[in-house]
C-alpha cells in the first residue's frame, strides 16, 4: 500500500507521460468524477426485497451462494450502501426495484405502490447526494408465474399494467424530489421453456400493454422510460417475449430508452458493439453492466476486455450524457459489500482508462489507413501508468487507494455483517 506522498509522486510522473501523448490527466479526472454510475440495490440481499422476505426469487434469474450477512431490512440495506459509497469515488445513483418499498407491514399489492412507500429512500438519497432509478418488479409474485404484460388473461395483464404505471409515477416523484431524472426500466421474464406455436401474439399483447403504460406523458426532466430485452431465462429457454428486436423496435418507435444488459445476449455477442449502432437511432440508452459467464450468470463486473470496450464506446464519442450506466449483478457467494465495491470501482476504472486514451490521435491514425500504428499504439498504451492516476484520484476524493478498501470491508464484516443471522 502506498502512502500519500508516494501516490502524489507517482501521479506527477504519470501526468508527464500522459501529457506527452496529449492527455491532460487533471482534466480527465474532473470529467470522470461527473459520470454517474447507478448502483443496483439488489446486490445487497440477493434480489429478495422487503415485500415478501421469505418468498422465492422467480422469473428465470438466480442468485447463487449463501454468504452470511445479507441485508434484512431497508435500514440495513441503506447502511450497507453507505459503506459502499465510502469505497468508490465519483457520482452515483441507487437503482431500486419496486419490492424494496417500505410498506410498514401492510400487505400492499404491486398495483397499489405509491411514492410514500419510497419516501425514506428519497430522504436518504438527499442526505447522501444521490440520484435514484427505479424498476417495476414483474417477478417473484404469484401473478407472474406464467406471464405478466403478455399474459393471455386481460385481468393479469391489467394488474401488471397498473404496477408499471404506478412505477412511472414513483420515478417522476424521484426526479422531482432529487432534481436528477429517474430512469424507470421495465424488464419482464415472460417466455416459454419449450417451443411455442405462436411467437407473434404474446409480443402483440406486450406491445399493447406497453402502449397503455406509456400513455401518460411524464416530463423527461423527472422520468425517463427504458425497456430491457433478454435472450432467455432459466426455465424459459425456448422463447422470450421481450427479445432484442422487439424492444429495439419499441424504443425507436416510441422514443423510450433501450436497456442493453451485458448478460442478455448470446455468449459471443457483446453490447459494446451495439452502443454505437443503437445511438444512431435513439437519443439515450441505459446499460446494465454485468458479467455473463456462459449464461446470464450476473457475476461481479471485472476489468475485462468487454468492460473496457463498453467504456471506450461511451467515451470515444462523448456519449456520457446519452448513456445511463447502471450495474446489474448479484453474487451471494462472497461478501456482498465487496462485490459492490469491486464492480463499481471496475466500472469507473474502465471509464478512466477510456478517458486516458488519446482518442483524436487514434482516430486520425485509423482514418489515414495506418492500421499497423493503430494496433501498436493501442497495445503500448495498455502499459501506461493508469494505476498511478487511479490511486491519485481515489486519494484526493478520500476514498481508499489500491486494495486498502478490503480491510475496511473485513472490519465491517466483523463488526456488523457477522451479527446478522
Ligand atoms: C433484478 C433486475 O431487474 C434484473 O437483473 C433484470 O434487469 C435482468 O437483468 C434480468 O435478467
Ligand atoms: Mn438487467
């Protein structure tokens, strides 16, 4: 672990080296600090929520592992998130699901959720200087066992339509209260385990349900709507109603955001390459940065090639105002606070690495047809002293540099998490 003096010395040397390729490290750190990362609340309790803490997680998603110390209440979850925000530099939002409302022990139907159920989250977000994002929860519920917005039974569809409408109003409330637009993202698990006869009608019903949900116009300064596709879920392997083509079409036609989840495509298909395509047709998109390992396994995000490629595609064209960056993983096999810290730090590290590229010089090299230099330079820049820039950034933000954050998590585990049954 380095002391402050050495961190500054290393940074000065790094700054000089980056300066020689035209990169102003002081400037990029200012920009990096402003990019918001939306931290998903559901890593803290394995997507359980507080509506029905004993209920099973359904919808074809799964949190594997049984590491002790998961949050059992909204207060514990907020306390855990406060710990995370001591370990990660930069601006953040917290991404909530409807099942994380505080219903005061009252049985509240999902079609009855209201802003008041999220008042504590809003007051806390104000205190913590955070934005909030939102998701209606269309899984882990008896009425979601077969299908939701695409269900053949109108009564069931109507129930979920009401839930999604209520969710948009909660998003509007977040945006009004916090002065930062809330992205309200709809993901549904609807699909079939085995090969369906009719692939058209469920999609038609989903389209009609979405049209009804989006009927009320809400000021985009407060709420932005997003729709999230998926290739398949567990037990839903043969058909997904909300496929990529479906939502791509829906988003373009209705000017909603499209949510690209890194785990929701075929294993060799990457969202980094989709970003510059979809942004030719959509104003804004939402990302769910995740790490699929052979399937949509929602592993903790690491600093791998795809994460770097995603960040490059955002930064190389200054898309940071058009791309809302959320993270989406849930690992119950390791300390959950550490999982968050690793994923958020890596996402910001990837953005920093992208900002440290001399983009214009690289674009010119490519346009001139000098592909030899393009490859040589991209590879050489990988060994530039980015670690020194990262440590300095953390240190000026009073966030632990290097691996120092891990001991803080271990201490929290000893003093707090280990006492939870
Ligand atoms: C819990 C989330 O809504 C969920 O992860 C969704 O975004 C998803 O990615 C489902 O696979
Ligand atoms: Mn997702």
